[in-house]
């Protein structure tokens, strides 16, 4: 996974726990600012074959845009493309997703 904030913020990282913190919103939308914009690219693979289980393999790429309007409100725009290879056959999937997230702190 790779993430880049086009509005200049950076996500805090807590080294003691190896956990990333919440994205900071320096200029919230509701106070006249643009909010925080984040570009994300994620790639993943999954091997579903083990011993007698022949599940095949799956890979996926997922670019997304996150818009943090305020500290508690976020909108995500996601596209994904993946391929399942099983029994010598390949099947592709594409998806488009939008999500509005309210964070209760």
C-alpha cells in the first residue's frame, strides 16, 4: 500500500505500537478549507491452494481517493480490478465503490 496526501499533511505513526494514526485535517471543509485529500494505491495477492484444497490464486489492485472533510467525516472513491486463476481458468472482476464514513471518537 502506498499513500500520498496531495494537500501536504502526513499521517502520524506511533513507533511503540507500529500503528498509523488518523489522517490530520489542517483546514476542514466546514471551516472554509479544502479538507485533506489522500491518494492511495493498494496491491494484494492471495494463494488459496493448500494441500488437497485447490482454491487457486487471486490478485487485485485498488487505487482510491480519500477526502477527509473534517476530523470525523470522510468520503472514499474506490476502483478495483482483480483476477482469480483456478483450474487453469481466469476470471476478472472490476468494482467501483463510494463510501461515506462517520468516525465517532
